[in-house]
């Protein structure tokens, strides 16, 4: 065996050991400092995985309450007592694809369930908390389910929770009137731009918000039906 073959063998053994340690620890790599809570099956698992890889390239610890992910923490560690120290030590605590009922529970400050307790505690500790949604937050404010979801997301945003839509709709919403509210809503969704139709009106307060938040205007013509 020459030197090159020996180095290749060492790399293969090292990689296998790293994978086994990651499976044992419930994460992808040992240098992870991010805790991801998955309370229910993700509607777009591939997109969620891509989102996690982009946001947490150093790895993460996955608490999968669905039991579907083999690399996640074992079931016996999915208790409040076991997860609380992990949340306390983590740099980021993320809640991925949560049910609407859990969103409303957290927004209302109710911490009876383990997941709500962990997220609320992380917010109170001043941790970076991220909400990974598989939908764009609705803008409707009527007395409906969409209105309730919008209010819950807005409340969490006001608590400095970062709202990330990891499964963006195929077609962007294009506005004809850009207001300060539209700009700030785009910033909360972690979008880098406000998409609008050619000739859209941009209010002065919207321009101030664009400069303040570092967003830009992008134009997209509406296709003829």
C-alpha cells in the first residue's frame, strides 16, 4: 500500500467514524450548535433539508417527534428534561413546519406542551429563535383561520423570532402599491426584495423602510393569460 492509498483509507475511516458519532448524537456533525424541533411531518422534506443546510452549514441537532428521521435524537431523549439543556446550549433554536395550533399556543404564551415550553424559554433567554414555515405567512386579517395564523406569526415576529419560508410559492406575489407595511412584511419573511409589477407606486415611507432594512425593489411583468 503506497502513501496515497494509505491517506485515502484514513479519510474513509475518519468519515465513517464521524457518521456514526453523528447518528449517536442525533445530528449531522459534531460541531453543531443549532437545535431543530420538528413536531409533525414536513410537507416538503427535501426543501426543509436544503434550508437547514444553507442556514446551518456546521450541522444541527434534530429533535424529530415524528420518528421518521434516522439521524435524529432517539425517542428517549425527546422529553422536556432532555431537550431543555440542549436548547440552553444551542446558538439557534428552530421550530420547523409547526401545526397551526402550536403556533397559536406559543403566540399566546401558553407553555403547557413540551415544544411550546422549549420555544418560549428560548425566546425568554434571548436565543436566536427561527420559525421555519412551509407556507408564506398570510396577509388576510379577517376573522378566519388565515387571520389567526397571520396574527400568531406577527406576534412571534414581534418577539424577534425570525420567520423563514423554506417552501416559497412557485409564483411570487407582485404588488402594485408598495407601502411601508409591505416592505416590513417582506423583511420579516427574510426576503431580500419586494417584487412588484412595472409601474407600481412606491410610497415615501416605503422607500425609507427599504433603505433601513436593506431591501430592494424588483420588477416583474405580469404574463398575459
